[in-house]
């Protein structure tokens, strides 16, 4: 999977990595920055997604589509689709450009809107990446877990660098008897839950 990344995807990943780095050093306002995962977290997501059972793949918080690209690599491999949600119009437009330039429109469905309004429609979630505003994590967790199939995987970003803000949700997940969960110190910290 990592050895055969199409050139169009590699090129777009590199462009978004450079844009994200620039955003972090030039004073771009927090809500306008891409705030995307680092490449090692992308690879981690790909490996986990490739291990997920057959079912719906969701992503909550598309931004410019960088993490979506890592999940889409798996979808191409296994013949699945990722449904990704972005609430901010400007970022959704950038994500559309990403999926157009990388020829991934057949494996990526972008929904512009609040994921919390849509999650209840997906009853067979097998993989979900949560990387949105931290204030919605708890709501999203409560909507996702009941709709996950056995062996399904939820990954939530920023479990270490936003630990204080996310602590109530993290504590809930770590104590939840419906999942096996741990925090993995990769990137900004990933909460990984596997549905029992």
C-alpha cells in the first residue's frame, strides 16, 4: 500500500504537508489552519483501516482531505468507500479539490455538514477516524460506538496534546466495556478503540 501510492496522491500529500507547516508558522488563525495529522499518523490510520472488518468507513473532520487520502488508499485496496464530513465550507472546497486532483471521487464521499446529524444513519461502522473540534468528541463517541460492528475500530486524534480538554471522553472510552481501548503515543496521540 505505501510502496504503490499513486503520483497524484503523493504530490497532493506533499502540497498539503507544506501548506500545513506554513500555516503553523505564519500566524494563520487557528480555525483557518489545516491542523492535519502528521504522515506517521496517516500511515498508522491506513494500517488500522486495512485491519478493520467489512463495513462503513467514516471520517469526522475532513479539513483539506489529507487524512482522507490515507484512508482512501485502503479503500482502493479493499474496494470500499470512505464517507467524510466537514462542517466548514472553505475546507470542504479545498477537500473537493484534493479528491478531484487525486482521482478519488469513486472512493470518497464528502458530506458538508455536522457529522452528528448523519452518524445515526450508519449502522455498520467498521472504521471511524475522529478529528474535529474537541467539543464534539463526546457527542460523536456516543453516536459512533452503538453503531459499530464487532471488531470495528474508532481512532480519535489529539488524545495527548488536547488531553485536558478530552479527558472526560477519554476516561469514558477507557472504562467502556463495549470496547478495548488505549492511547497510542504517535503524532498528537491517538485514542484507539476496538468494538467488542
